[in-house]
């Protein structure tokens, strides 16, 4: 059974930084492209960043230059370093394999709130 566990979300002031972690189990983690998705209140979930099996990365324009995705295949964990946070980054952040045939389910997510 695939399980995804996100952590690291918090309240932070604009301009601050956070590092999110997502631990995966039940899959051969190193085989999959992993993504960090986010869903703000009243909006659809969208992809913020993705990392391939060999470490290549891709970012949504809204986070490019501020967020960095990374992975540690020895720990089955994907990270999201978020710098220069803005109010519009407020959302629930979830990780998921880009291949949704792996599992249709999501973890509980981690809440990031950017506010003064």
C-alpha cells in the first residue's frame, strides 16, 4: 500500500522560508518522477515542482527562482525548499508520483500559511 506523508508546513511571514518533506512508502521510490502539488482554498490543485529520477527539475512559473525541489532516494523522501514566500503561496502542499497509476490517493498534506 502506497503511503505519502508530508511535513514541515507552518505559518511564516512574507519573505520567509520553509522546507517541506514528504516520505513515501510502498513504492520503489527511485523509479518515479515526484511532484509537489499545492491547493489554495477555493482553487484547484496544481503542480508546483517536479523532479525526475535522475534529478532534473521543473517548476511552475509562479515559484521558479524561489522554490527548489530535491530528493533522497536512500530515504524515499522528496523535499521542497521554499524561499521568499509570498501570501499567494498559502496552500496545502502535497507530494505525489507524477504517474497517477501508482496510486490515486493523496497524503494528508501540510499547510503553509504566509501572512503577516
